[in-house]
């Protein structure tokens, strides 16, 4: 009886959470035939693609304007970079992460310090609450983090105006109709800081084998 009551309460909370998520943010934004990603107000994306030997994660910040573009090498990932600049199709700013797959698969995660979210809160969906990571800042984006675990690759991009208070909302993330990870909208911490978008992608053994096979075929 207690188990049934607990399951009922958990189901009720789950449904309530989904309703809150959908009503607060979102219609669904299709990124594949069946997979539907949440739509974030003021942000187009993130979108994940595989081009040559790079995994590309891109997003457009519709309410952010920059005068010119710059490219920054990501610390500890010598062949990978993040680029920001004016978006050609809107008045917003385009941010593109180009992660070289050899950088990702060849990285010794023991050389990276375990890190939580910027500001110290635990990573949602990660049992330990931390993953090996590097953190860096670029103009307009303070405390960008790149996470790399045994089976997961992640990015945290700061966004100031998510409008969800101190909540954290997590949903499945899809690319080309297949689930490839989770996306979390991270509200402000108790100091009113460190809100943003956390994308965690599945980089387990099967994914690694598929991508390495793809690279060999280039």
C-alpha cells in the first residue's frame, strides 16, 4: 500500500513538473522526426550536429547583440574552440562550440578537476553531482564550463534571463529524432547568479564506437 501511494505521489509530482515546464517555457521545438526539444525563450537551440571530425553545438541568443566575432580555443582541448559573433539571420548573437572528437576521446579525465555547476550546485542528473571539467570566461559569457566524464560530455552556457527563479528544469534532448542526452535550464542561485543552460550528451561506449567508425571513414 505504501509503495502504491508513493508511486502515485511521484507520478503526480512528475506530471505537475512537466506541466509547469511546458507552461512556463515552452512549446516543443522539433529537432528530429519524433524527438521534440524544449524551446527556450530568447534562445534558438541548442542544436547538435556532426560535421567532419567535429561535434558542433550551436545556439542563437536573440536578445544579445555583439559588434564583431571572435574565436577562442577551449582550455585543455587544443583542437576545439568556441566562436561568438553576429548571427546572419537575425539581430542576435550566434555561439558555436566546435569540439574535435579526438580531443574529447583522447582526454585523460584524471587530469581535470571535478566540478559542479558554476556557483557550486550539484549537476542535475549526475549521481556524484560533479564531473571532470574546465571552466573559462569570454566576453558576454562568464563561467562557461566544459564537462567530460567516462560516458558523458557536457556544456554549461550562462544565460541571465531564463525567468525560472531558482528552479532547475531537466528534459530529454534529441538530435535527428534520437535521444542523445539531457538538457537542463538552471535558474539563479541564492545570490541571483549562475543561471544558464546545461547540455549533457551521451558519450558511452556504443556512441564512442559509432563516432570513431565515422571518423575512420572520413
